[in-house]
C-alpha cells in the first residue's frame, strides 16, 4: 500500500548517502593519482604518465562540476536521477583510467611496482566499496573496470607469484563484495522497515484521531439528543405536577400514577447520562474524608435486601470495623451500582458483600454466583449501553450505564477497580479504598442526604414573590409559569433575555429570583441573562437558577465555573420547589459576623 512512497524515500536516502561520501572518495582518488604519478616518474615514459594524470584530473574536475550542479538543482525531482547517472558514468571512467593503464604497465615494470599497483588498486577499490555500497551499480561501475584488466594482466604472466596474487586478490575482493552486499541489504531493509513503521504509526495516529473524533461526536450527539428529549419530558413533568393538585377520580389518579412511573423511568436514564457527562466534564470534585464503612454497608443492606428477596435470592453484607479515606457519596454510588448490577444479573442465587484488608487498603468486594462474564466481554461491560444477554433491551435489566459510571468514578477517586469472573460460577467486583484512622463524626449516609436534600423553607416563603422565568420552549415556559403561579408567585415570563428586559426594566421592583433555561435562541445562554440582570440590579447575589436539558461536558464545566446552580431537565416538581424555597431562605438570612453589609 505504501511501497511507492517508501521506494522514493529510500532512493532519496541512497542518493544523499552517495553525496555525503563522494567528496572524500574523489579527493582520495585524485591524491592517490598524484602520488602514483610521482612514484612512477623515471620508471615509465613521462608522456604516458602525463597523459594518464591529466586524464584522471580532467575526469575528477568534471565529476566535481556534476556534484555542484546537483547541489544547485537539488529541489528538482529529476536532479537526483540525473546526478546518479553521472555518478555511474564517472565511476566507470575512473575505473577504466585506473584499471587499463596499470594492467598495461605491469608488463613493463619490475615486480615491486606490480605489487605497488595492486596495493593502490585495492586501496581505491575498498574505498569505493564503502563509499558507494548504498547503490551497488555505482560501486560495480568502478570495481569491474579497475580490477578485471589487472587480474587478466597478472594471469597472463604465469609465474607462481603472479598466480598467487591473482587468486589472493580475487579471494579478498569476493569476500569484501559479499560483505558489502549483506551490508547493503541490511541497510535497505532497515530503511524499509523504518518507513513502514512510520507509516503504521501515522495510520495508528490517524485512527486514534478518528476514534477521538467519533467519541467526541458521540458525546455531542448524546448531549444534543438528551437536550431535545428532556425538553418535552420536562414540560410533561411540570403539567403532571399541576395535575396532581386537581380533583381526580380514582381511575384518573391511577393514570397519573402510571404516567409518573413512566416519567420516573425516563428520568433515571437521563440521570445516568448526566452522571457520565459530569464525570467527562471534570466538574465533580471529591470531598475527601475519613469515615467508617459499616454504616454505609448497613444502609446498603437495608435498601437492597428487599429487592433481592423479591427475586427469590439472598443478600449478605458482612460487617466491617474499618474506616476508609474517600468521598462517601461517590464511594456509595460505586457500591450501589455494583450491588444493583449483581442482583439484576443473578437469578435465584446469592450476593455477598464483604471487605478484606491488604497493604494499607480495604478491598470492598461484591460476589455473586450468577452466570459469569465471558473473557471477551470483561472489558466491554464497562462500555456505555453495552449489556450481556439483553438484546430486547429489557429495562428491568438495567440501562447499560452503571458499570461505565463505576469505572469513571473509581478513576476519579484513584481507587483500583478489579473484576474476576468464571463462566457458570460467578463474578467478583472489588474496589480498593485507602484505610484511614481519622473518622468523621457524620456517617456517609447523612453526608449523602445532606448533599442531595435542600432545606425546605416555610410554605409561605413563595407567596407574593416576583419570579423572572426565561425559556425558549413555549410548552416549558407555560408549564413553569403556571407552576410558579400555583405556588403564589407573581411571574414575568419571556422566551429570550431581550424580551424579558423589555418587560422588567420599566418596573422599579427588584425580583426575588431568576429561573432561566441554559440554551436559548440566537446563541444566547441563561448565564448571559442572569449576569445582565444581576448587573442591572447591581446585585451579584441575586438568587438565580439554571434549568437545562444540555448535558454537554463543556456546558457543565462553564456553569460550574460561574457558580450558578444548575438543575437538569426533567426536574421533579418537589425538587424544584425545595431548591427555590431554599434559595429564597438563604437570600433572606441575615449576614454572618464579619460579612460586608
């Protein structure tokens, strides 16, 4: 697939290697020619020596000129091929100028000068081999015309010493050429392998980018789909909250209860998606503390034992006297998901929750004797929406998000999460939590309740308060307005920040609170509306609340950075009322000592 591009790159490396070694090889050849001419002075006719040295220097000058021409036109794709042809021709001419005259002169000089010729040729030949080995044709263009005439001339003088020189020289030359062939092949294979590895790395990088882009698009799609689905569900919740206060028949109450149950199931899916988005956005900051494990285990036993009994199975939770250092709410979320997952996927069996101490950590383990998890699936079960043996997407078997939340929460806390499973025998999930000696006086269950529940203000707190409501969805805005009016509030509602300003700026009254959707039309956000109103009333602490169906991690991080509370659609009516009354109660509270008045 990448062979053509590899061949071109390897060819370029070969040419550059020749270019780097060429000046030294040519300089050595010319210097050797000058010393040889000096040594032969007085032994051979002067005109032959001058003719030979002149021809050698002229060929050398032409080769220097060819090198400089290549350097000037190196950017031209054809320059390398042209210079390679000139190198081939230059080596051929140089080999002929060394081989033929020396072979001819061997018939007219004493033996010691014949040995001198052989030494000079082998020196030049060895240099040519090592400087030109990257391109074998260029190397042979010098070696063949340089050595073949000499070996023929020596063989034509059938004395023992001449035959010994021929066979010895041939043996040396063959051995050297065999080594150079291996060296050439090894070097080219290394280059080819290197470029193939680079191509593979580039392919992996592109695939990684594609996977990251796909994951980002998936997150954006889920956020957009979640936002669009939450809008009508939120409106249904608001109108359902109003409907529960109306006089209904028994059958009417039955229908309302079933609608509320269906909406609650949908809300669980939205909450799971929201938890994933919060973990991806990095807006969850663990609240580290030391606390005893046993109250948490007791709470989980009390909560899940009835669910296990309904399935005809047993849940055993062994007491543990240890204390750990973690975030109690997040650790509880991990254990809830693990226990719920074990009960859901174990039919008529048993689930055991126990603890083991090891290396300064407490391993909290959840055992079940269910069908087990096949080896190929043990990584996939931590993927979002991946479920085993649930092709019909039965909601009673879960949503396929619990273990994804468990893994990401464990990573956030730095707790090691492990899985052991044997098909047909059962599964063990374990989470390793650091042991702690310092025990918080407040049990984790109370901490969780304190984090979830809001202080409820007196019933009359909302009566007569002015609430500003902003939502670009007409149904949501109508339902929210009717809901606040049913609580005794005076309401000014609008579908955008500009429309709201047109209605409130003429009023002298300061509003009690602002409720705004996050994503509005024309790229406006609820944060912009709230900040403009706070600036208008010169009150940076004016109670405000964002209500949004947007679970994009970037949006969550932005809201957290501005310090504005955020509720996610669909909002339960009671939860909304508790949050609003708590905000008004906190706003009406007298400042603490030391606070600016």
